[in-house]
C-alpha cells in the first residue's frame, strides 16, 4: 500500500494524538489546580462585621466568606504580599509587601484595587491596626529606637509607629518600647500588644522560658 496516497489508520491516529496532546495537557493542569489542597494559608484576619476573612497564600492576599466557599484574589504580584489588616469600616485592607526590597505598608480597597504605598523607609514595616476613625495606620518597624528602650540592635525588636492613610503626614513613633502586633480600643486611647524580650520562636507552642512574650 502506498502510504503517500492512502494514509493508514495508524498514521491518522498518530496525527490525532499529536493535535490532541495540548488539549489533554491543559485539561490535566486545570484538574490539578482545581483539586489542589492549599496549605500554608497564613495571617488570617476577619473583617469587622465578621462576614469575610482576608489571608495570605503563596505571597498574595485573598478574601473568602467566613461561611466558606471560593476565595477571591485581591493582589497579584511577583512580590510577597502578607499580613492583611482590616480598616474599622471594612472598606480597606492594609498589608506589607516587599515590592521595593524590604517590607513596606500598602493599602487597597477591600474588594481589590491598585495598592497605595504608605511607607518608604529602608527598615521593614509590618501593619498592626487602623485607628478607630480609620485615618491612621499603626505599624511595627525598627527605625530609631530610644536609647532608654533599645534592645540588642538586630532589627528584630521593633517599635510602634503610625502614618496617615491619605499620605498627608510622615510616620511618627508612638511607643519607644518593643512592641509586637496589637490593637486599639474604640476610643483610641489604649493599646493591647505583645512585648518581645529575646530570640523566641513565635511558632513554638507552649513556650514558657524567660523570653516568652507577655501581653500589655
């Protein structure tokens, strides 16, 4: 049989498989993504009304209903976006990102929008909480600690700062003592926070040594 004039069934089958391969590969990829069991979802933060949860996954910020369901992507960048913090009215989310080298503070619409950069210092910044009126954002950073409260100069023992959300003012120090995390009361005149005394592993459970953190 002349294969040039009368292609056999084997040749036709080979061509069919050749053109079908990209489609099969694409379908297999989609199946893998849909069936993926996501791990290491970190820094979860529930919205003020309790309806939504913002969290970090693979270096981006996501939002999902507190009742469960499909999560929506809020940031999409090759940098590492982390530590979401909700504004009191739930309209904005602040987060840290290393888009310019070290971690800076950014804010965006809670539905996802072009992030606005709030801090520009070479030190790493981590968002803590909004002021009750939503005009200021409190954050931890190691910039210029007081000589009275300065701990070992490693950059790990951070102080508390605040910056205007609208960018109308420069960051200013609020507390010279070492602070970690925290939140303010509704009046904005009291702060609850953790201290940091040494090189404690924050992921270590049931730590009771002399450097374990306390709440103030």
